[in-house]
């Protein structure tokens, strides 16, 4: 039931969800959606399934679910597909990941078994710890793009789909710094792909390029540079497609972006924030490789610096604690570590030690110990990012979707114009609510609920 005038196209027909990487996160996401639509599990943690947004003010205000404000695709309309380096189908992958118990997988075994990964566009140099053979062989970057485009078209045709969204939930690639010459314009990017420039064109860029060209929104769930370059912004505008990234905001960074505002709002000081994790799944294995961890580190570090800004409050956040000597900023010391520890598998444990100070500079400490489940936290984000990107596409919104920053550790922003990303969880939530309101034909506002 749509309550107001909206210009968003209806969510008619089937929505294809093509996931790059059929590992722990994707198989947990897929299993949960299939179980939920059979009424056998609840999609807990998903904003699109549970959250209610206030629309209108004063006596006219009401709290509505997203589907009552804007036309949303239904879980029943989703058709899954995937690419992966390993040939395991979604059932085998879910069993291997050991995130979910067999009793929570078996009721949808047949549907999961039918999700067989297509051959991956992969380059061993981008994830040295992976050795699967379900990969495209002897293909240049441009040939990878062409094959992926064909895969998307075939998937759409074979499943009689109305629309497709492509979601990267594959391993973190090695860090690819933005290279103005290659990544600065679409023309340069295409030339580099055609010249098979393996150094500057990560396989993930081939997926993103292929998706956008085929009229599918692209979401980057890992911290990879991929769509966070001007060339991809240009392509997404040209094709009228939404893009979002980077890096699902699940455990420690979710806590950080929700907790740092407590320190900031109360004008307490910060000397240092040390975050460390142990993690034993395949993601942890890939991140054990320093070049892959570097990509993650850059993403995880960015959260705090835009919430507690040393230049804005020198008395509170500009105590020189040695961060600058390590390449960080002049101010509090911020460190993030991820340690591969196989016994814990997907059950990540994160510790945060926060050294704060109060009245007259007296020091205090806060300790946070989060015993979480990585993929259980990431699965609802996959669902929300997919459904909201599809919504954005139907609403005619192209380019970077800032309203999706809420779900991401390292929100995309136009750094060429000095734009600062919004990392503050509650500001991000306001952006999310206002985008939904506007797409539903209501007025944006900043009232407190
Ligand atoms: N779970 C979380 O809380 C969380 C949070 C933020 C980001 N992430 C990111 O999500 C991603 C997935 O995490 P996961 O735990 O499912 O990892 P995983 O290792 O279980 O699964 C990743 C899969 O991607 C495949 N893959 C790698 N490169 C590929 C390519 N080029 N094409 C196709 N497939 C490819 C691998 O073979 C693997 O099966 C990781 O990048 C991780 O950093 C996860």
C-alpha cells in the first residue's frame, strides 16, 4: 500500500541477485532469504524487513515500514546466482562455512544446490591464499568483462528476470591505490582494460564494469577500491545505475561508529583507540596476507577520524600520542588489527580499548569485548543493500548512493572535490530515512523520533 505520491517505478517481476563470491557471507545470506520466505526463519537485523520510518509531522505523523512508503521487491521475487573461484554450490558452501547448523540449511537444500557458481574472473596475484580452479583461463581483463557481461545476460534470460543487482561478497583483494592516470576517466579505464593492465585493473573492476554496462547496480561489500574511482562514477552516471560501497559495516566498526558519538557528544577527550580481532574463516585467512589486510586497514581506520576530528577540537582529540609517526594523523592513536585464528572460524572476537580523558585531563579507560558472528551480521546488510540499490535504480538515482553509507565501513564520497564521508551512525541513519521519505514522495526532515 503506497501512502503518498512516488515517482519510483513499481517492483514488478523477478529480481536477480548475482553475488560475486559464494563463501560464508553469501551462503548465509542466501540460506536466510530462502528460509525466511518459507516462514522457517526470521530475517533479524534487516532494516528493509523490520524498520519503521516516521513520515509526516505533528498530528499527521505515522510510522511505516519501507514497503509501505516505496515499492520494494519482495523476498519471494529474488532469484540467486553467483560466481566463485571454487566450484562448490551454495549448499556445499554453507556446510563448509559452518556458520549455520545443518537443521537451518537442510529445509532449503534443493534450492541451494541449484545455485552453482559460474567461473570467476580471478587473478591469483590479487588473493594469493586462494587456489580454486573454477576460474576463467587465459583471459585478458577486457575478455573477462565480455564474459561477465554474457553471464549476466544469460542469467537474466534463463530466469526470466526483470532486473539484476550485482553484489561483491568475495574476498578482499590486495590494495589498489587510486591511480589518476588509469582510474581518472572512463576512457582511460577502458583503455587500460583493453591493454590488459593487470596492475591497475583488479578483477573486481571487471565485475563492476560488466554489471553497470548491463544495467545492474553494483555494490562493493569488501574494502576494494573497485567502484571508488572517478572512472566508475562516470560509468554509473552514464548508465544511470546506482553504485555503493565499500565494506560491510558489521561488527567492530558498527560499534565504533555508534560509540564514538558518545565521546564526541559529551566533549570527552581521546588519547587512543586500539582495536584488535581474532577471526578464523576464509576471510580471515585472506586477510592474513599483509597486502590484503592493507585494503581492510585503510577502510577500518577511516571511521573514527571523521567523527572525532582533531582539527575541530584540538583540546580533545589533538594530543600527540605517536600516531603521526606511524603515518596516521597528529592526534589520538588509532590502531586496528585482525589476527587469523582458525579455532574460532566465523565467530569473530573483537576487543576495543579506548583511552579517554575527562575533567582537567584525568585519564579513564573503556573496554568493549564483542563476541560476534561475522556472517550473521553481514547477511542482513547484503539483503538491505541489494533491495535498496534496486529501489534506487527504479527511482532513477545513479552514481554514488550516499544514503547507503549506514551499511558501510568506508562510505564512498567524491574525494576529488574534498568531500568528507559521513561515518557517524546516527547521521547516516538520518540520511537513510530521508532518502526513503523522498523516494516515497514525503518531505525529508531531521526531527528526533
Ligand atoms: N562478514 C563480515 O562481517 C564482513 C564485513 C565486512 C566485509 N566483509 C567482506 O565480505 C567478503 C566475504 O566474506 P566471507 O567471510 O564470505 O569470505 P569467504 O572467504 O568465505 O568468501 C569469499 C569467497 O569469494 C571467492 N572469491 C575470491 N575472489 C573472487 C573472484 N575474483 N571472483 C569470484 N569469487 C571470488 C572465494 O573463493 C570465496 O569463496 C570479504 O571480502 C570480507 O572482507 C565481511
